């Protein structure tokens, strides 16, 4: 069984935009994403941690686990001071703000929207070359992403700029249209 969820702590991003907040990409030490997110939430630092719930078998025993969709990454939405707060913890390897703030914001909103629409997202590598598309009907209507016609034109890929990672889901190729 797989399901996908997102964990967002704190206030709404729309309110923060008017206060000059922005996204930071936080690289975490191995398996520290959830620990860091909870620690930052306790300090009123807003973050986004998209996760995947699945069943794993350890020593013959089934366990339900929640794993980050982007291992080693947590997204903080706030001020430079919030980024410094994250960077000061022992769980952080590095913090960056990304080169294209608007694109990062759009990518993360797209991921959050996808999480609310489907439980069939999976981590995947971003394509080297892809065609920008928008889903025009069905349960994923309005999502924008990439398809790689050379690989699988039914696989919708949702990349996130600045992290060299993506998630994907399957769509009927007839319900997507090319975007300019």
C-alpha cells in the first residue's frame, strides 16, 4: 500500500508572500528530514516536507513507514533568519535559496497540488529533455509537468528546480496538451 502526503507546518504561504518570505532548499543529513521539520516547527519556522507512506518488511515484520519524496531535502518558507535557524542545527548539511525563486515556488505548489490529487506519485530522475505539458482533463487536471516522448509519453514528471530530483505519475497521454 502506498499513499502520498505532504507535511506543512505553520501559516499559509500566501500570507507570507506579502511579508517577503521565500523558499529555501535545505539539504539534510541522511534520514534527518522529519526530525528537522519537527524541530523547526517548534521554533515557528515554516517548512514543507512531501512524504510517501508505504509498507516495508524488516526482519520478516511489516512496518508502515513515511519516507520523504525528496530524500535529503526539506523546503523552508521564510526569511533569511529562518534559513539561518535551520542551518544552525546539526541536521543540516547546507541551505540554498535557488536561482529562480518563482520557478521553485511554482514547482513546490505543483507538487503540493499533485499530493492532494493522487496517491500514486513516485520519486524519479528528472529527464534531460522533456516536453512541457498540462493535464487538461481527469483527476489530475491543471497539473503541469514534463513528458519524455523518447521514454514513456504517459509518465508525467514533476521536477523541482534546484534539487535535481522529481516525482512522477502515470497519465493517459491523450489528456495532456503541450504548453509553450
